[in-house]
């Protein structure tokens, strides 16, 4: 009983921390997927100059509390090149 009273709270805390870290990882993954979708939508709707760079960044923060005294966060950055294909085709026609 004494061993269980000492070890069981530690095991439960470790399991809860592992679950919280897993959900934090999933939040980072979902944020990356949404950033990718936003970059693809920006590339599809781009009608500006021939070439432009798309940049975006987002922060994902893990809620702190309890034994966690520091702020854990992850910054995700997205960079994509947007090409206006209409201008590219017209340039090819001019060269020919």
C-alpha cells in the first residue's frame, strides 16, 4: 500500500504529461496543415506580378499550469513562391 501510494501519483502525472505533449504535437501538426492550405489557396488565386514570395508564421502555445512553470511554444513558418502563369505564357509567346 505504501509503495502504491508513492508510485501511483507519479505514474499518473507522467501519463497525463505524455497525453498533453501528444495533443500539443497534434496542434502543431494541424497548424502546419492549415498554413499549407492557406499558402496553396494564395498561390491559386494569385494574379499579380510574375513572381512573388508568400510568407506567413503562426505560434502554437501549450497551456501551462500545474507543474509546468515555463511557456512551451512552437513557431511555424511557411514560405512559398507564387508564380503568375498567365504572365509566363504571354512571355513565352513574345519570345517565339
